């Protein structure tokens, strides 16, 4: 059974849903759930370090095109050389009992293929965001995991992160009153040569990679799905970086309550991630969508006009890779307790649909 | 001759254009330029206090429907009772040599009538923003002032304000590199009974009153005129406040350079004014569009990648009504030196056109 947005909202309101679940090692007979990492890039490193810190999860396999690199990493994480696979032969993991699940950390356009192959190999799948590069691929991933009776979770790590959950809880509890408007931005100045600016690999520009944080935030903050979208895209730099993807995207969304969100993303400028939520009783803001240094600020008045406002300024001191530990432990919980992840394939599919609507609204053809 | 946006950009880049002008009292033979205030509401109070602090300008007349209130204010500012006019008889100021100009501080829909009547009475006009409630009215105001050979300035006080001018100068000097994206918001939770939520008086919702700050900022920050606009409006509260105007507006603009702006405004939430400009070398932010407490923050790197960034955090300690002093002194400069105000009728007309385009993009019928 899928958790609905409403369920998620309730879980959030009940306080840090992912933490509220029971200890799981008992169900696993004391064994940690084993993850095979597919793709050994930067984010995989964060994930592996986060998993190493976990009491419920561990790295038990690697899939890479560079065996030397993989052997080095395998040694660090205690993965036997026999659990290192090439991309071509990864189906062999089917018989590897130490591997319960995979973590797909490949360029976006490969998410579908490797999710589907992993599902067919009988492994649960934790897949990075964006889920895929098209709605059709996303649906195929969901169908494949359903058919193989394996879990599919999209790695929206902030859904398991305390500052984010506190912001959601404050809003659900009515602290800032009725949400009227949201601003959000997230972007960076990208280097030449990154796969992220190669559309066949990325599926799109900064929206797919970092704008998705703003998009997803507006949905978890409001607890609603957008009912209409307008958007603009542009490219200023003609230096070879933006031959296949756009440089900037800004968009507005309207939610059924009437709340409006305006969001920006870029690959051409320094744009520290943030969202600010404006309500009838005050506002709250979270800065940083990154792996650490999130900070919650708020200013709201629950009493009469003229009463003293509540002012919050709460830096989150947890360090990277704690967010990844929380994320993998949620996946492990779901595997052991046969639960649907809070950030299931359906959650990834929704963002994929909205991103395509943003592109369509901006006049860009999508698959 | 109209100053173009380019001229204004150059003046800004040369450093605080309004301050760079020569002392003016010599030209006036030592006499301060006299202003008659039309409409004695809240903003008129700021303007009169600001003018009182000026060495070049003074309050010399009042137009009000409440003679008792006007007499009290006249006493405070040394205005003779004979220089107090009713709305009906204000044309009599034509023969009042102590009145050089008027300051129109009435509800938006009355700006056109009182600007045109003042021009016909031979007085220069400083008119509050928004200039009017329609493009046709704005054009009529410009034509009337042109025909009467009087100045028309729209009271965009931030064009004369040091923190704003520094932000513009930093951008023109290339400190943050190529501007890719701008976020801005400005709004508040409006009380019942305000004329601002009565469309026949205001011409529209928060966009006309406070969103115009974000709109105008994106233009002075980029030094460009928007080439396309998308927008959404909504109303959540059905408590009698929003029977004639919308509660929320969010919009995106694209500029010829490719820079994108996403802006929000509301009458239903606490939304402290700000803009943040994202460039290829860093970002800058100004918080507050109000009468004091502006603050400039910036973080940019002019050297090589890896070099130390320049980090600015500069609170502006000038207190209200200093912005109004700067504003009126610019008008006085223009009167004495026969110059076109930097924020001329054309500047007001541009914003009026863009506001109408925002409304049209959001599906709202405009005049």
C-alpha cells in the first residue's frame, strides 16, 4: 500500500516519522541489511560513509566499470572481491545472499535500466533523484519493482532529516498560520565536462539535478500537489556548457489551497539553497539543501496582534554523512517490516511529472 | 529629455547619482522649494517629516478633506491657514507663489486626476507609486505634465537610497559577475477596511502596492526591461478582505540578457521584503524595502576559483524619514536645474505596463 501525501504529513506531524519506527535488527536476526552500490561517483561516497555509520545497514557489494577503483573501495568497506560486479555482469548478484538491495547512483538516464535490472535480480532498489529522465521510464521502474516484489525508494534524503521534518511539523501544527506563498532557490555554477550538462545522461538542466529540491520542498511543505504551473527557461552563457541543457529555470506553482510557490534554479550562478514559507501568522525559512549546515529560522505570532513573536534560529549541527545514514536506515526499515518507503517510486514519479510540466510550460519538448 | 534606463544605470554606476548633483539653493536664490501635500495619510506624514529635515525643500501647502486635521498639521509645519485647500478648490493654489510642486499621496485611482489638475494649476508633481491604475491614466498624466511644462516624478524612494544604489553599483561593476537569476518578495497581512483592498481605489491587489517594489527592483538591478512574463494569482481567505482584489501574486520575468526573476507578493501573510541576485561570481541580497533597516549582504569571488570570497554585511543605519528627504531633494534638484527626474513618469508607466502584463498573464482582465 502506498503512503499518501496526507499519510506522510501525518507521520511528519507525529514527529520524525523515520525515527519513530521500532528497532529492526531483531527482525533481521541480528544481520545488517546489505547494499550493493551501483556507480562509484561522489554521492556514492557519501552514501557508503553514511551506511558505514549505520547499525542496521552495510555495504556488501559494488558495481563499477573500474575494477581497480572498486577493489580499493571494497577493502575500505569490507566487501569481498567476489561481490564486485561489472555493469555487464551485475545480474550475477541474484545469487549473492549478502546483497539485499542496491543503491543506484548513476547518471539520471541510467536509473531506469539499472533499477529494472536490479529488481529482476530480486534486489530492493534505493535510487537517486531524479528518479529517471521521463515519466515512461519512471512508470516502468515502478512496474518492474512491483512485479519483482521488491521495494523501490527514491533517495530524497531530506524527508528523513530533522530540520526539514521540524519545518514540516511547524507548518502542520499551524505555527505560521495559513500558507500563502513560498520562495525557493537552489543552484550552482557548473564546471565544464560534468555529465549533468549532457542531456542524454541528465535528461535536463539544473531543474532535474538541484531545482528538484525546491519542487519537492514546496510539496512537502504544503502537503499538497500543484494544480497549475508556469515557467521560463534561459541560457546566457555560450561557452560550451549549455549546448544540450538550459542554464536557468524559474517557475511558479499554484496549489489547491491557493498557496503559490515561486522557485529558481541555475547552473550559471552561485545560488545557495533555501526556502521561505509565508503564512498568515508569520514565516519560516530553511537554508541549505545540502548534506549539512541546514538552519531553520522562523518568526511567527500565535497570540494576539501586538503579542511577542516566537523567533527561532536553529542551526543543525549534524555532520555529513548523517543524512545518508538516516536515509539508508529508512530503506532498511521498509525492507524488514515490509513497508512502503515514504519516498516511494510514486513520489519520484510525481516530481518527474511536474518537472515535465515545468519544461512544457517553458516551451521545451519533453519525452 | 528623458533619462533612459541606460543613463540611469550609468549614473548609478558613477556612484549615487542623486548625491552627485550640485548644491541647488544658489539657483533658487536661497529659497526652499515649496511642496503642497495632497492627501494627509500615513505616507504623507513620512514625506512631511522628511521634507522638514531638508535644506532645499519645505512644506508650503496642504490639500485635505478634513480642515481640522489639516490645520493641526499646518501648525506643525509652519503652513499658513490660507495655504490649506479642499479637494474641490485646490486649483486656487495656482496663484500661491509659495507652492512650486505638489506631492500626491492619495489612493492609487486618484493619482491621475490630482496629477493632471495640479499640472494644469502650473505645479510640478511628485506622485506616489503606483503611478496610476491604468496605462491610459499614466499616459494622460505624462501628457498633462508635458503640456503644462511641469516636472513629473514618481516617488520611487529607493532609487535615491544608498544601500539600493550600492547594490546596483556592485552589479554594474561586475562584482557578482553575470546576473542569471533574481528572487524577490514583498508583502504583508492586510487589515480589513484598508483602501488598498478596494479595487476601485487601488486598481489591484498587493502587486500594485508592494509587489511593485520587487518588479521595480528587478529592473534597476538588471538595468534591463523584461521581455516576457508569466504569472499566477490566488485568494485563500474569504473573510471579506478579498472581494475585489486578489490575495497573492507570483510571477516570473525574463530579461533580454537571459536573466530570470521570480517574485512573490501577498496581502495574506507576513512576507518581509527582500531581493537576492545570483551571478556567475556570487550573490548579493538586500533585505527590507521599507523606510529603514535596509541591509546589504553579499558573497562573491572576483579572483580565481579557490580564492577567498568577498563577504559583505552592511546594515544601513539611516533612520526614517531620511529616504523621503533624499527623494524630495531629488525632485527639488530637477525643478531647479530643469532636469528630468530619474524616476520620471516614463518609469512609472513602464511598471504600470508590466503590472498589467502580469495580471493578463494570470488571466485577470485589466483596463
